[in-house]
């Protein structure tokens, strides 16, 4: 497991990811936020920008991974942890595999579109997964967003 100081634990970094998810919701995006951390430091922050960029691949995880790869000038991120408010989809999980990310920490599960819906493993075998960190808060953001969206459409 990663050595995270008590001041900078999984909850601290997930709270930063939740702030990104709130930014996404304010922009009319599905509220998913991501933060990549290494050595008790936030390297990248991102939120969904699918609608804004008109790009179906502009998921928070991919944007954060891309920024982190640029920061380290490396396609491999073996000393990094990705914190994301929603379980990554299969596309994002494939990117996590190729980046060889050390840890994945996520909030809400996504039984319909999340990577865990697959029967075969998709993450890198050395990636450590910690689910359900601030899951209630992550779920609440999603519920409120889609409720508001439904009410707007009706």
C-alpha cells in the first residue's frame, strides 16, 4: 500500500476529486472528478468535459492521466494514485492498465458501465484498488445531477 501521511490520506485526495466533480456539474457535465497524486502531492486535477469538448473520450480519468503523463514526461505512472469519484468505465480502465498506475481509489460504483462489470480483469495486475471512499458523497452528486436533468427535460 502507498505510504500516505495522515495529513494527506485517501479522504483528503478524494475530497479534491469531489470538488472537480462539482465543477463538472456546474458546467452541465456528468459530475465525475479525478485527481492524480504522487508523494503526497496533487499532480493533476480534471473533471468530465465530454459536452464542452464534444469528445466522448474526455472523461475525468483520461484528462488527469494525460496531464500526469505530461508532468512526468512518461507514459508509465507506477508511483501515482488516481482518485476518481465514479468507478472507471472500460475505456478509462484500459488507459489505467497501459499507464501502469499504482493505485486506483474510487467513490461510487457503476454496476452498469464500470470496469467491474467485466468478468475478466482489465486493470494492470499490480494496480491496487480501494473502492467506496466517500461513496455516499459521490453518489449524491450523481443523483442530484440526473434528477435536475430529468426535471429540466420534462
